[in-house]
C-alpha cells in the first residue's frame, strides 16, 4: 500500500490490523515463556501423564506468572 495514496480509512484499517497482529504475537510469546518456565520448574521426570503434584504446580505457576505480569503492566501504565 502506497501511504500517499491511502485514504484515512485505509490507514486506520492497516494500523488496526498491525496492532492486532502484534498483540497476537505478544500473547503467543507470553504463553510460550510461561510454558517453558513452568515446565522447567514443575516437571522433574517427564512421562506420559502428569502427577497430581505436577498438575497443581503447573496451575499455581501459571497463575503466579499471569498475576505478576498483570502487576508489572499496571505499574508501567501508572508511570506514564
């Protein structure tokens, strides 16, 4: 798309799509990071199924990870 030929509506749509794509990519990276960290912390002996302790550890780890990320984002927003 040639920016000089684009209408304001075209530009708005382009930037909206770009923001959505960036948001999707950040979400995928967050999920991958969380999975990697929690797996390393909670799964000591990989097998074909999770033990009750591993399952509980993963749930708590993911909850803490998301809670911490939410607190950091809020703190950063308050600094603006």
